[in-house]
C-alpha cells in the first residue's frame, strides 16, 4: 500500500489490487477496482473531516480535487452546506453583537360588522381583513422581522389575524404565542397600554428572544407606539409599527430607551406600494 495526498488536505491509502485473471482485461479490471475502493474511502474520509469540524474558519478550503463525477458532486454539496451553516451562524452572531431588540406593534386586521348580535370581543374578520392579514405576513417575512414571541389579544379578530398570518409566514407558527385578555381591555384605557405592553414583554420574554410581536387594538396600540418612539403614529387595521432599541436584554432596552427613545423603523402597511413607510402624523 502507498499513501496519496489529495489537494494537501486528505491523505488516503491507494490500494494495489493483485491480478487474479490472466487475461488482457486484467489491467483495466485492476484499475477499476482500485478506483471503486478509493471512491469509498474518499467519501468516508470526507464526511469524517467535514462533519467533525468544531468551528468555522471563515472561508471554504478546497476539500479535494479528483476527476470522479461522484466526488465532485459530493464536494459541491458539502460546500453548499458549509456556506449555509456559516451564513446562519454569522447571522446569529451578528444579532448578539449588535444587541438590538425589535418590537412589532400590530393592530388586528379589519373585522366584520355583518352580524350585529355578536359582542365586540367575538367579531370575526371581514374578507378584506383576511387578505390584509396575509399581505402583512408576507411583508414581515420579506424584511426578516421574525418574532420569537407573540403576545396577542384573545379577541376573535386578533386570533384570526394571527392564524392567517401563520398560514402565510411559517416562522410565525414556530414562535411562542401567549393570548392575553388584558391586551383587549387595556387598549380602551387612556395612557396605560405602553406600560402594560412593557410589563408583559419583561414577564414573558427571555433574553434569547430579540424580536417580539404584540397584537392588539386601537386606540391603545397607536398610542403605545407613539409613546415608545416619541412620534405621533397612526395605525390603521393590519398596520404594524416597527420599533428598535439597543440592549443586550429587554430590561436594558426599556431602561435605555425609556418612553420616547425607541427608534421608529417604519410603519408596515398591507396595501401600500412600499413595504415600509415612515409617516409622522
């Protein structure tokens, strides 16, 4: 047996096969058998070296350079997996390094008044509201606003808004969801919604969660958005106020930003030509 170095990375054994047939085809058979053995050993060594790495180096080194089509296909697949892993890890690292907290204040989609016998808490969405809920979910996905926690009013129209959004944007279905009756009632109380949202974010959110979506009603929701960012905000149905504040924890973010110190990234509207708008009323 002899040792063969491939691309300066892997060292594999090249096996010499002893001829067993005394024919003119013996040399060709021997070469083909040797190639089969090398392919198998190369694959095992590749998988062992690639998946055994403990950390990413920041660049992709050539893994091997052989002329076999199977080997080249495996190389391309592993390069793709390596790049994807590096991108994901890099993204998570970036979130931790920047230390930003993101808050989405979303008003429920348009509800139906067709059945006047229903109590306000029980009113469902209208057809227009269902379409708007799907559209706003698509825009959140497009701009990578991915909440790890959703705090939602327990009214029928907010529940239905969330359900439709989860059907359109799968990441919303993976988030932790809490339905809060107080989000329905507090929205009707002057000047109390922002403080109530802050208290519940601190109560339910771990510091590993960097984005939270709170779903509720007016007048409280646009009042809270205005208090957080210090700008007069108008939230029509299915509109979302996108807010950011620095902080390695939610407590730090609320303490540093206070009331009026959150950055208003923009207002997201389901039927607007531009995905995110900034409008100071």
